[in-house]
C-alpha cells in the first residue's frame, strides 16, 4: 500500500521539497507515495503544473478567485477543486489520504490541523504556528483521537530522532535547540534599527519562505520553536535551552539525566526531516547530501544574544504566562512581519509590537479553536493600531 498524502502548502518551500522527496521515493520504488491532495493559497500556475504531473484526486485553493481560475484552466482534468477555509479543512481530512503534511505558513493552518486530527490522519507538521497558537487544543485532540504528530521542523525532527529508542521520558533532562543566529548575528543595536527587508530576506544557511526567513532574522523563529518543542515533547520551557550554532549542522540535541547529550547532525537540507516524517520509522536513501565533517573542520556554539534579539525571550515569557498569550504573540508577529515586508515599520518594531500585543492578552485558557482565532484577531488589530502611531 502506498502512503497516500494530502499536502497543504504544496507550492511553498517545504511543499515543493516534499514533492521532490515523494517523487524520489517513487522513482527508487523503496516507499511509494501517492499524492492524493494538493493545497495552496493562490499560486494557480504552479499548482496546475503539480496537478498535471501528479494527478491528485483533489486540490484546494484558499482564494476562491484562484479556485475559479484553476477550474477554468483544468477543464480537461478529472479533479475535485475545493476552495476557501472550508476547502482547506476538507483537503486536510480527505478520505483518500492517510497522512496530512501541513506546510502552509501561519495561523491559518490551525483549523486544517484540527480537521486532519479529527479525521484521524497521521499529521506531519511543518506549520509551527499551529502549535504555538493552539498547542493545548491540538495536543489534546491528537491524544483523544490517537493521532501521531510527526515533526517536520528540522530542530524538532532532530529531537524526535535523538529520542528514538531512548528510555522513559523521565530520563530526559533538557532539550537543546540550535539556532543559526540569522543574518544579523553579532550586529550592534544601531545597525539593527536600519535593517531592510532585502537584507533580512538573505538567510545564511537555509532557503525558505519569506515569513520564516524574517522570523529567523529576529530570532522569533527560535522563540516559536521553543513553544513548539514544549508542546511536542511535553517539556516545560525552562528545560528547553537554545544555543547559536552558525553552521546549522547540529540540528538539535537532547541532554539526558546522566548528562549524556545526543545530537542529530546532517547537511542543512529540509528534505531530510521531511522524508523522515513521511517514512518514519524507516530510514531510506535521501536526496540530501552526505555530511563531510573534515571539510567543515569545526563546529561553533554561542549563547544567543537575548537583548539584541528580544523575540526569543518574548516567546518564552508568553509560554510561561500560558493560555492565549502565545497565540497573541504569534498573531502580532504575523501582522508585524507583513508590515515590515511592506516597509511600513522598522525591523526593531517587530519585537515592540509583539510585546505590546502579548502584554494586552490575558492569560486565559483556550476552550475552543474560536478562542484562539479571536486572540489572534485582537493581536493583529492591536498591531495595526499601534503601527499607525509609530
Ligand atoms: P512558503 O511561504 O514558502 O509557502 C507557504 C505555502 O503555504 C504556500 O504553498 C502557500 O500557497 C501556502 N499558503 C499560505 N497561506 C495559505 C492559505 N491561507 N491557505 C492555503 N495555503 C496557504 O512557506 P514555507 O514553506 O517556508 O513554510 C511553511 C511552514 O513551514 C511555515 O509554518 C514555516 O514556519 C514552516 N517551516 C519552514 C521551513 C523551511 O525551510 N521553509 C523550515 C521549518 C519550518 P501560495 O503559494 O499559493 O501562496
Ligand atoms: Mg526550524
């Protein structure tokens, strides 16, 4: 039986690499993958190419106008075209798929994540915002439905790999996430004020979508990942460390009770964690290149600069306060990153706006997804309001 995949965000950085992985697995015949569904927001052109190449049963486009355009262009194909937020949820819960890879960017991935879990799909999760905003609901729903969440984010995949075959949870002392430090590692505060989107979009080691690339530059990404790790591995944030590792070769580590540290290493190539999430527990030949340690010579580690990059601590504090505070911090960040990309605010305004929105959010628990969506909406409108007066 092939693995039948619903791929949300197929036109993005993770999505296109996931298709490369799937197509290579099919070519080698080691692990057949059938692409059952593809979903995106509005990139009709690329989605059409993918659909013609891979013949999925269905596609979903978030933008209804894009869905109409897609139907026009593909009248010769026998394919179901879903649309809007509901269409994305239907794609996530598609009957003809058994695994859903959620690789859309942003909080908009939360409802599809919940839909996949309720339909008892195995969930390969790249969309970290889902766990940051709605962690308690997602983890509880996964538990109730007996659903496995397989991490795609490289740090979390690394930790997941380090934990394979390890003794019971009590033996784990600490998780240690590595961070590249982004393009502005070591920069003075004054220089950071003047950073442009063009500069921030140049990541030293990874080629990713725009939003996560900005998150790496502010280190918000690492803050989001601390929260993501807390939910995935049931770990309080005070037992999750962060070290800057410029080379992005050690993808993260686990420290055990006896102080042994197990690290997962590999070339900085997302195709490796994507493939592991699809083929788990199997390890198969991968398109990712082999590691040549002597060629690298040395690996370096530094303390993160929490003062110059305040987003890391803002996220940790948000998680410590708990309830809907991380959802507010995440929503504020999404809105602030958008404004920064549109050159409406400066680089250092991003942490300011995230802090302001998190501070205004009471730490009440989310009883349902709508509570998370409401906290997200409030945080975004607070950011827009404050940005107007900057
Ligand atoms: P991209 O911006 O490259 O791609 C985003 C994808 O999501 C596109 O397919 C886009 O469709 C789709 N999308 C966006 N909004 C919607 C929507 N409202 N409805 C349906 N689809 C939507 O992002 P990345 O691939 O870089 O990141 C995806 C997720 O993975 C993020 O959560 C990110 O944090 C995480 N991640 C990414 C890594 C990476 O290396 N890129 C590494 C680790 C985690 P369209 O093209 O039509 O806009
Ligand atoms: Mg990561």
